[in-house]
C-alpha cells in the first residue's frame, strides 16, 4: 500500500518495541536427504541457522522417502515456543535426480499462507511444446499482519546452471505476469539459487537478460556479492522484486549474505570442512519492515464532491481531511488547497460524517484522516476510501476508532477494514 509512504512523513512513531522486522531468507542446503540427516553436526548447525528466520525458502531437497525434510522441521521446532509450519512442493525435475522446495514460516510472526502452486511450465514455442524449466518455480502467497507489506507472493526456484540465461528470461517472459494474473497480487519476489553469475551467467551474457535492466524489477543483491561457501566468488543466489509494495516493505539495505561460518556466537567455531558439509551456498536474507501503523479504512459508495468543474483527484494518491464549517468534512491537497468535500446526501453519508467528526474533535485524539481516490471523476464526484493510520504504540486508540467506525459500517452500506491488529 502506497499509504504508508505518506504516513511516514505525517506521524511520529515513538516506540516500535511491540513489533519487529521479519527476517526472510532463501537457502540452497545442497542435496538434503537422509545422508545429511545422519550427520549430527550438520543437522545441529542447520537447526540453528533456520531458527534465525521468520520465513525461509529451502531448495535442493533430494529424498525419495520424503522423511528428511520432516525430520528437519521437527528438529527446528523442538522445544520452541514459536514453531514453524511448512508448505512443500512435489518432487520436481526432468531427470531421475528430482528435488523439492519447502517454505518454513512462523504463524506467530503474523504469516499465513494464502495460496500455493507449482507453475505449469509447458508452453508452445515455435510450434513445439516445451518445458521451460528443469525444476518449475514453486509459488506461495502470504498475508503478513505484522509488517508494512501485508501481502506478497514468492516465486521460489532453483535454476538449472547450464540453462541459467534461458530460465531467468522465462521468469520474466512467462511466469511473473501469469502469477500476478492468477493471484491478483502486485507484489512478487523471485528468490533462490538462480546460478546468476560466473560461468553460467558471465558478464557478457547479462545483455541478453532484459530483466536485469528493466526498471520494474529490482535486484536486491549486487553482482559483487559471494553466496558460495567454497573457494569461488559467485553471486548465484538472488532476490528480484517487482511491485511498488517492496519499496516500503523491505528495510533499506537489509539484503545480504549470511555467512554462517562467521557467526561464532550462534553456531560456535565452524571450520571449512564442516561449513562445506552444511552447504556449498550461504543463505541470503532481507528484513521485511515491521508495521508502524494500524490502519482503519472505510470504503464502498464513499464519494468526494469535487470543487473544480473539470478534472479529478489522482487515483491512489492521498489527501487530508479537515473539519469545515458546520458538519462539512473538507478534502485538501498537499498544497493546502481545498479540492472537495465528503458527500453527505444519504442518511448513511450523514451517519458516517457525524461519527468521523466526533472522532476528529475528541479531546486529545490527534487523529489524522486521509482520502484515497480509487476511481476517476464521474459527474463531479469521485469514488474514494477513507484511511486512518494510527501508531502501533496507540493500540487502544486504534481499537476505539475501529469499534466506532465498524458500528457505523454494520448499519450502513459502507465497508470497514483494518490491518495490523
């Protein structure tokens, strides 16, 4: 929601102790199966690494028995007050050596799975049916009640190294648009081991990858990073975002490589041999920004009567509401110019206006109220929604505002919604 970019300049957050940024990662744990499960030192290290995260995409699960990943999940959750849940793909791959993907996530961190599916990748290209990927992407969409970005979808994939350029391009050409259309989710992230460096994607090959220079995609990790454990220097693992929500949803400059063999405080001293047995990849990670505001909104048949004879308010932009003379709620732009007022023709309109005025004039409330136009001008008015941000340090105020407006919505044609609490 673009709302929060505006709110950051309008409201002062005095204390964020009641929420936290969420740590999200992607980790190729290299041929994870029963042989690795038998290595106690490796499993102990994996458990400690995974417990750092709120959400982790795991790749290269190779286990025909289907028991290794459940063993890992059980070990990670042992004696933990905030356990992980898991969603798991089917076994994928063209060859006999198939892999699975898993997402470990903590419901206690406000994360819930909305939808999940493996991308169907058979396409007709030049008149011939072709499977696009060695291992199809595994897509999972989440809701997140404790972060600024309250919904998003992850496109997790382990790209075939010898077809890295082709498969990366297929993600842009086919997958992103189809996933966005299927889920109706604008905020997507491609994540995983893309083999996007060194011999597989050399410097000269980048000009053949349009997604690298397309400004609608952002690569959170640069080509200079090293995501490999062994004595190579390759930025194989990547995060690629598309959708405006990530601009405020991710803590700035938080994307990095987690070099677990340097985290002595958590894992103790790890020599090169043990590090290489854990994986040939380091996890990559970023912080999903904590919720700074509770949001209460009112929509459905809520109109702004415009003052100008022509033109309308910019859709998805934000305008302030202030008390006018009598029971009028005036709408102002960023230049402090009055551009319209909240419609109050029907009894439902009047009931909502009355409640908003009561909330805005209550002693000490300091309530900021905004209008977000959601449709263009029509016959001198514009369909909009009211948005009220309240600092997470003021939950009692947010609850009171929600209860008051929700009571109005229950008895009128308006619809109320809330986020963050």
